[in-house]
C-alpha cells in the first residue's frame, strides 16, 4: 500500500479501522522529508524525531482506544506564523528567530484535540508579507515542480511540502492570497475560510481585519475534514463568529446540479494569459456538464482591490508590528547608546526590506494629513468591493476566476520589482477585502507547471465552494499528480 498517495481522510479511516499504525504513516513521510527537503527547503523547523516518537506512543494507545479521533497519528505541518507552545515560531524573521511561544494557537489546540502529530513548521515570507517566500529571512523554498521557481507565498513552505508529498496536509494563513496563490502555483488545494470562521488567536498578526488560517491539502475532502476541525467560535478572538459549523464532509457530497455560478468579466480581460483562461474555462465547462448554470457578472470595483489592499494591509501591519521593539520579546540589537537607538537599531537589524517597506507605507497612510486621502479612501473602496460581491451573490451561488495571472515564476524574477510581485495577488485580494471564503484547486498544467482555479463563496458558505471543488476533483486527476523531484 502506497501511503503517500492516500488522502488524509483515507489515512484517518485506515488508522481508525486499525489497518495501519501511526508509525507506518509517520515513517513514510519522515523518510520522504529526509530525502527531499534538502532540495525543497519547505521547513524552518523539522520535528521528525519527535514525530516518530509520538507515533510510537500512539501505536501503543491505538489498540486500547475505542473512539479514535480524526487525526490520530497523522502528521501535519504548520506555517511558522502560527504559535506552537514551546516550539520555535519565527515568522521567518530574524526578529523572532529564537522565539518560543508560551501558548498554542487555538487551531493548534484543536489539532491536538484531534490527536495530530506536528511534523514541522513551514517557511514563509517574513511575517507573511510576500508572494514567493523569497522574503523569508532564512532561505527561499523551491517549487517541487521546478526547483528554479518559487512555490508562491506567503505560505510557500506549506504548499511545497504538501505538493512534494512530504506531508498529507498543512495549515497556512491568507491575508491577501497567501493560501490560494501558493496552492495554485504548487498544484494543490488551498482554502481561505470566511473571515471569522477560524480563530486567529495565536496567529501572529499581519493585517488583523484580513488574516485567516486555512487548510492546504491535495484533496478537497481533506480540506473539508480540516475545516471541520479548526472552525468555530473562540472567545479569545473577538472577531471570531459565533455561528454554526456545518459538517463539511457531509456537505461536499451534495449534488451540484442547479447551482448558479458567476464569471466576473473584470477577471477575464484580454490581458489574461490565454492558457490560464483556457484551463479555467475547461473547468467551468466540465462543471456545466454536471448541471450548473453559468452567467457573466460584473464586479466593477474589483479592479481597485490591489490599490486598496496595499494601503489597508500595510496600515494594519505598521500598527501590529510596533510590538517588536526589543523590549518585550524577540531580537534586540547588541550595541546602542540609548533607548531610542536601541529601538531603531533593533528594528533596522531585525526586519527585512519588505517588512520595512510595509511599515513605512502603513505609517504614511495613517499619518494625520494623509489619513483621509489614503486610509479612509481605501476603506471606502473596500466597502464598494464588498457591495459588488453581495449584489452579485443575489443572482449566483458562487463565482469562478483564475487564482493567479500566471504559473510559478523564476526565483529572482520579481524580487526587485515590488509592484510586479504585488500583482501576483490580483485575483485573490478582493476576496479578503470582502471577507469571503475562497478555494483554489488544480485545474491543469501549462508547460508542466500547475494552474489554479478559484471558487469564491458567500460569507460562511464554504459548503458550496467545497461542494463544487469536490465534484470537480471526482472528474479530474490533476491533484493526483506528484512532481518528480529526483
Ligand atoms: N502577497 C500578499 C502580500 O504580500 C498577501 C500575503 C498574505 O496573504 N499573507 O501582502
């Protein structure tokens, strides 16, 4: 039995039926990680030894247990901006290089309750700011489909580890596309839940009104299973919503016949790469054969999403990152004359160029005199974008777009041009601004590199997008392909 090919749901069933042991599963993925992660570099911290030990303990327990939790003995990777008690959580920043959180994020607590095994913490763009993992203070993760290319970002480590088969699933975070864009570039499934669906407690804050944690997997059913586990109200996150969590694993099985899908004309302009357009339309046609209907819609303000996002996200970041001052925790400069110099040297040495750029952009937009012209204006645009989506959702159940304007780019290709880099998120940021759920699923290959299709849903209607995505995966096998890394 090749465990690498199994979905999380299948692994879970095999363990529950006591047909395989946790140590068999963990050994399989540990072996593969030892073999390939020197090339991919998906992890900031490996916990391989610890994972093997935990698996052995779980082997013992398994024989005695009657009710076996869903993730019993299954290895999962967690993005390194999600707090893990006593385990280094760096945000891929020099600022937090040696930071050991004194508590677990709520999502990690929930994974622990489901008896998962943490196999490592994955690389990201520093503080989740970027689209390629090139902004990591440590190293760049490689795309398993082509080691000269980026895996996308900021959850590039999580995406690459799942795509390379180093782990069956990982958690990422998405502020403007950081789950969906790397999922598309690595050919896996990435889900950004509705804002408020999953607790942000313990997620290191980048832009608090946009950040969400979500699952990164190869199979849609695994995304549904993980969403079941990590969702739910948390009184420690004041923005988490006290709303019922459906059983997404049941929801995905429902028929898609009769669903109405909108195709926003602003996302399919003549500038869009023709093969990306073709693959996404092939996907839509396939779903049409299954009984969905399709209509063109308009989201007129979506064209301003990048501009609004790059005012709002840096503004919030500049405020959130004020805490790294060398006093409380994290890095502190070694030499300084006085307190002021300690602050400035700490921040100068501890943060990388992109983080500094965002802090400067943000403090500028928030400063008196510019606040109305930039921050307030961007907030108004955000409201207009939200209203566009809400009015479209009066007619349609979901919206389909490409996830990214192109496939994975070469390492170094965009790193000296921030605007080019920011445009990687042109199709994903509006969804965060509008607080909506969005999923990216593999829908084909262009010159051997994966292409992603994005399905966007109404607030708290992850069920419908997962349902469409699940049906799509039953009809295709793009997600089953594993890159040849040797
Ligand atoms: N690439 C976007 C940015 O750099 C989105 C990042 C994210 O979603 N964390 O801000």
